C-alpha cells in the first residue's frame, strides 16, 4: 500500500495532501497548541475491503481519469493476495493525526449568558 500511495499514485494527490503526510505539523496554526495523545483507527479488513478503501482515494481516481484504461489496483490486489490470509481478515492500523489549539480570545473571555438559537434555526 505504501508503494501505491507514494510511487504509483503519489503525483496525483492534491498539493494540500502534504499536510496529512506531515501529520499536520507544517499546517499554519495560529493558536496556542495543546498536547494530544496518539490515536489510531484499528480495522479488521478483508483484502476486498482494503482494495475498496484504496479505490476511494482521490489520487487513484485522478490516476484513472488521466490514464484511461489503466487501473493500479489489480496489481496491488495480486501482490497483497500472497500476504493476506485466504478468506480472512488482517488487522490494519491507521494513525489519526490532529492538532489541538486554544484561542487566547475565547479562552480569556468572560462567560456570556444563555445562548439563543439563530433565528433561521427557530423558524424550521
């Protein structure tokens, strides 16, 4: 999957994708940063689910749009099939990156009274 992500469809990711690759560390961030614990998404996926997930990547779609008739996923499926348990699932772990900040303006502001819904919400 790493090879697909970086080498095969790497040029098809939008430029902003670099923020994800850099765990958002280089994203301009005007707030006082707070420490956050590490998070992971843990899945138990079949090979078909993993390939389906890769098919949802915007870079894969752009690759296929710009190279009609070419699809990088069958080759990946063939490579992964040799590693995947037959008719089984594998546990995959995905890091979840986030940054948490505190606005000095909101943090130091005195609490206000009860909040009323916006008039547009009250009409519905």
